[in-house]
C-alpha cells in the first residue's frame, strides 16, 4: 500500500438488499412470520424469565403504533422515547420508524442527576419533539423531567402492552394495525436522532438516515459469514448506539433473532451474558472494553470452562479505547469455552457514521502493534522489533517492513481497529488538511454511505464536520476529532484531538497515562481514570483515579496519592498531580468514553470529592479554596 492510498473496504452483498429496516421487517414477516424476532430475558428472582415476539407479531405491533403516530405526527417529526429496557422499548422504536417519524432515546436520568436532566431537556428543545412515548414504570419520572424543563405541555403516552395484539396501551387506545400506511421513506430520510454524549463537546443531535442505517447493518452482518438470520445476543441499552444499531436494528434488518437482557443484570452477573450466548447459539454480540474486563474479573477459569461460546462468530469490541492486555486476558480466559481466536473483532466507529467504520475482518484474529510512546509524542507511529507477539498468518510478510529496534524506546501496545468496512478512511494533518502517509499520526477522516446527514439544525457545525475537504480538493469527508494512524492498511486510534496534552513542549496522550495509572495499585483494578492538564506553573498534568476506598485505610490515602504521583511521574518524565476519588466518580459518555474535558471542568470548579490527593503548591493555590484540602499537609508539597 503506497503512502497516500486510503484504507478502503467493501460490504458483502447477496444480490439485493432492502432499502430500509421497515422494508426488511415487512419482508421477513411475510417470508418467515413465526421466526422469533425479539427475545427478552429477565432475572426477577434469579431464574430467567423469557418473553418474545415473532416477526408477524412484531410487524403487527409496529403497524399499530405506527398508525397511531401517523394520526398525530407529520413525517419527520421527532418523538422522545422514555422507556426502560425490554420488548416495549424495542417495539416503540420500530413503531416510530414505521410511522416515518424520527425517535430519540436518551437515557432518562434519575431524580438526583440534575445536570443530566438539564442535558435531556436541552436535547428535547433542540429536537423540538412532538410527543413522548414511555412505559408505566417511567411515566411519572418523564412527566417530572418535562415539567422541570418547561415542557409539561408535551403529551406523554404509555405504550405498555403494544406487543400483544388487541391490548390497548395504558392511555389512548392504539390504532388498528390495518390503518397503517407505508411512510414515504427515502435513503436520505431521517431514521432517528442520536444525541452524542459529549466526550469533548456539547451534545448534538446526529441525524442518522434510513440509507446509512441499512448500509451499516449490511457491513456488520458481513463481518462473519455474511449469512442473514443469525442470532444476536447482548445487554447494551438502546440509548447506546452499539446497543441500538448493533444489537437491535441490525439483526432485524438481517432477519435474525436478537436476545436481550438488562444492563443491570449484566453488571451484577456478567456470566449471564455469556450463558445466554451459549443457550441460544448466538453468532454475534458486542461489548466495550470495560465489559470484557468485568468478565475476566468476575468469571473465574473454572466457571469459564463450563460455558459454551463455540457459536460466536463476531464479538464486536469498541465504543471506548481497547486495551491489548484486556483482550488477551479475555481470549485466553474463555478459550476453554470454545471462544474462537478470530471471534473477537476490535472495531472503530461513531454515531456520525451510524455505528461501525472499521473492524477486524472475518476469519482472522485481531492485530496489535507495539510502538514507541516517544514517537507518538512526535506524531509518529513507530513499531518496535517485538511488535505483535501474537503472530498471525501473514506476520512474516509484515516483518519485511522492518520495525525498528531501540533499547531506549518506551513501548506501548496498541490494538488495531482493522481495515475499513464499506467506507473510506484517511489520516489527515488537522492544520494543513494534507493526507498523511502510513506511519504518521493525524486526525481520522471518514467518507462513505454509512455517514449521517449531519447535526440536527446545526448547518455551520455540519458544514465544518461533515463537509471537510482535503488540501488537494478531495471531499466531502467527516472529521471525526479522533487521532490515529494507518499501519498495514489498518487503523490504530491513539486519542482525541481536543484531549491531547501539550506540557512543557511535549505532546502526551491521556489514554497512555491512564493505562499506566490503572496498574499502579490493586484498588484501581477495573476502575476508571481521567488525565488532563490545568494551569499551575504553566500547564500541569492532573490524574484523577477511581479506587475502592474500603480497600485502603483512610490514613494511607494521602501517602498512596503521593506514591502514585511519584511512580506515574517517573514513567511520564514530568511532575504529576494525583486525585483519588471513589468508584463511579469518573464521568463517561453513554458509550463508556471518559469525558476528560468535563472532568477537567469539575476539578477546576471544585466539584470533585477527593478521598486523597497529592497536588503541587501552584495547582493547590490556584484550584483549591481550602489550602489544606483532603490531602492534608502532604497535599501542599510539589509532586515528584
């Protein structure tokens, strides 16, 4: 591959495809009406309780709700879905697509989460929603949030029971399914609004189109055998784009069966997810990095050996930075359960591209590359001599590229997100907009049929983000804001453009520091961290790390903060401020990405609640109203 050639990929086609999810489900209902479409597994008393609907019933329920919506909304109107998890939530989503309206399904915040409530109300105002669909358990909370935001006039309708033909919802009776008429859908018609959760910016409504959704679904199906009708299994919520597109809409498009469980059931008992994969012979699933970590932590080798993961063709791993050590632990732990080494497929995607952009292709294990961290600071992707120790079939050929050996290098192992899948990917200098060759780090740009139409009612931001043109006039491209490099025609993501730190003239990637931080004490294991810079003596690095306070004596916390600052500082070659917080304090997007800029704002505003910290005198003086602070006398000293 020459230096400036873009990474490309193709979607498997089977001679024809449905233009929309609605067309696909209607066809499936006619061709195999009694095939199970959705299966919901709950664990109210520990034992599984299963409810399900076949394609005929799903189509009938979607037409009932769709006809009711068509009598009250115009095509393209926005509708808020304020459901919990379960079949009713899935059917409500599909009913909106049948009606030709654009649903949005943000997470409904708990009563105590005022900032999240404000964000939800802002999204509702931005989307100008026509009405709200919810379930009986959440209607009261939805009404409260609407009233708090001055939107109490919006109708809030309960749709419980719509899956059962002839059962009216708890509210206005739904229409007869025969009253439904096919909506005038085009490939560029809005399918739904996916409000980005703002890892580096204010949330914006991404307008996902019916054409982009269908193309992305075909790309995901093509990762394995390309066969339609596979069983998907997962626990991700529908407000998560991987849960919505990868776990619900893709299998419905392909005529498959999707087995779903609640996220809370997964977190309490991760093994239940793995048990369901075996019980139903699932071929596809998806999970972020933390979920794989949690499985390794909570499912021991003996229990793992009793599972059956032999049916699994694709475990799409993404949504947050992927850790090579986590992937290696997971594949090793569950190999005795029949997990294929080529089933774990690291991927890269974003809401602005519906979901998936790149992924490890079929019948091949994922790759890693060990590079020099100092090279990354110079925007160079420089593989070391021992890169990718898990040799795959073409490792010898790739070795001819001549990875360099350097005894003084600082090695860091990165996970490949694979080549593009039906899309084009380029790495571009964000200042000059010049295409960069392989081996150079720049901004990741994306083009292709899966791209969304833009940001809802934000023409200026849409033009800047979705209509980018390279220095030589090629375009339009989507500017992702992510940093990465191409190596052997595969994408390696190294960070976020807005989160890169420049301290004393050095470029630092927060994720590298966070990964090092996680290994410094057992009480940090499996928990989150956020690294950013703040004004002090110039710019200074602050590392916020979650821990389990019960695992450390309170009197030892200041000393632990200082020891961590010294060790991390030695590894980075500069002074570091450390703040220890309780588990659950790190702010994340709905897809699990750390909101580093929001954490920085919380630190500067004094909103964090440290259980121990070690700060330089300059940072403490500038950012602490109480000079003593939780770190005591130790906190007034300069970090090592």
